[in-house]
C-alpha cells in the first residue's frame, strides 16, 4: 500500500491519542511519570485562573496568561484537555509543512518525506502528548511563513505579535521578516511570485536573482515601505496590546515572571548550556544587570551574521537562527530542540546532504553528544556524585556538536530565495 499524506496524518493522530491514554496509565501506575512536569504547572495555573486568582500564584509559572486561559477546560472538562490541544497543534504543524512544500513546488514524494520527518520524529510526537505547549508556537511560526509567502502582511503581523507575546523567543525573527518585505519582492495588491523548487539545482545562481549584498543594500535603502510599516505597526500593536491587558489583569507579577525573567534568567540547575557551571559557582552572589545581559552578545553577533547572509531564504534563515539561538542560550532544555525541529522539514528539499554518510554523521554526532551529557546528568542527579566539571565539559562538547551540524547544513544548502525578483520602473516604489 502506498503511503499518502492523508494516511500519515490519520495514523499520527491515532498514535498520539494512544500515547495520551498510555500516559494517563503510566502516571497512575509507575514511579516515573509520562506527563511533563511543566504540564502540571500549566494545569495549576489554569485552575487558579478559573477560580478568579492569578495564575502567577503558582510557583514557576512563567508564561503568558493566554496559556492558562487556553487550558481552562483542564479544570472544567478533563485534565488531559491541554495534551489534546498541544497534540492537535502538533498535527497542524505537519499540515503547515505540507502546505509550505506544495506552495514552493516540491515533488509529492519529497513533500511526504518532509512531513514524516516531523510527524514520526520520536522527540516531537512525545512533546505534545506529554503536555508541552511548544507545538502551539511551532504552528504559529509556520503559519506566519505561509502568510508571508501569500503576501498577507497584515495576517502575518497579527500572528507574529501574538506569538512573541505568548513565547518571547520568536522576536529573533523580526529582522529577517522586515528585510524580506522588500518592494522588489512584494507589490501592493499583487500576490508575490514564489521561487519554485527544482529537483536538480544548478551550481550557479539564476542571473535574475538579486545578490545577497544588493538585497541588503536595497532593504536598508528603502526601509520605510508600506509592507514594513504595516508589519511593524500591526505586530507591535498586538504585542503591546496583549502585554498591556496582561499587565492590567495581573500587574508586575506578569512583567516579572513572563517577560523580564527570560531576559535576565540565571538558572543554577544543570542544563545543556555552557553557561550553567559559571552560574552555579556564582549563584549566591548577585549578578549585575550587565552580567546577566552580556551572555546575549555571542547570540547577537551570530544572529546578525546569519540574518544578513540568509534572509532572502526565509525558512532556512529561521532554521539556522533557531539552532544558533538555542546552542548559545544561557539555559537549554530538551524542549527547546522542537523550536528548530519544526523548521527542519521545510529546508530539507534544498539540501544536497545525503543521508549516507553526512546525514548519518550529523545525526549520530548530535545524539551522541546529547547522550554523553545525559550520562553525566544522571550521575549527578541520581547518584549524587560531584561531576559538575565533567558535565560542563559535556556541555562544551554539545555546543561543538551543534556548531558542527549547523555548519554542515549551511555548506550543503542551496540558497533559494522565497520570492522571485520583481522589477519595478521606479526605485522609489513602495516607499512612504
């Protein structure tokens, strides 16, 4: 029987329902729970909100009140409501991946393989079923890409402002979005022309394609265009509107827990980040605001380099940005990996990397580095041995593995601008 997208989606939905049911059984019969501890935090916050109290009365709830609002049925309908919501978002990611591939002219078989990379990834199908909210963010990011590809700037801006309020990290995508909204790609009242996928990409770029340097110069030279101003005003209004409403309802608790905490976060617990050991050793001493923010400098430098190199190829730019952002972050937990896993399928058709041997090498390198870190984490957490130095060295190795994989993807990727260049009679077209 030939596997189709429809079959894959239905099978994935049934499988996820079974996992949620199994998770309920495991939680009640085994010492190690299937449900993510964060899901318990979300549920408690939703219960507090349903009783008229602040969700921030629940310790460690550091999210938008919108998340607690979405999980209100946990208190009134069923405790597993959120898992079904997150798993539905997980399936929606698969649908959006399929839509993006079809819009860019990817062949049916390549499109199916790309979707399966998400739907049948053991890491991704356990995220939603264990009660993690990241699939909602992933679905929103992909929908923003679809909206931009359709030239629907207002729609993209609305969802972008909402998702940045919901989860702060997508703010890193603001600059590449602004750059891609160029009048040489987008004309008012017209659907943009997408660059179609080719099974065999030529070694040289099409002569009609704008060089990267010219693209950046064009964007800077005409920064105030209708599309860019519209995107900025709408996304900013949605973000600040949601933030104001949350502040009105929950005051400084919201600002401190949902926003400021993530900017100055210092977590002494062991995690994949190379910064954790320094934070652990100096946690009893108060870090200055400058010290808390200085760790963002490597991130900022890498982000700018990637954005100015790959902004024309928006999906790939998002992917490399996210991998780099996670790798250099002050705190890295396993759930962060789903941020770039949802973007991986939409760049694979443009990669010349073969599964054998380079693909396998990248997969093994990343998995083994992570497993090596988890081994030392187990020795520290469950055996109680002082292996902080070994764990920090494992974090350095994991950073090196992420960097290696990122470089391999960049070297094997064929840059494919999302939009075809549209020639205009006036250089000032689209300016305000």
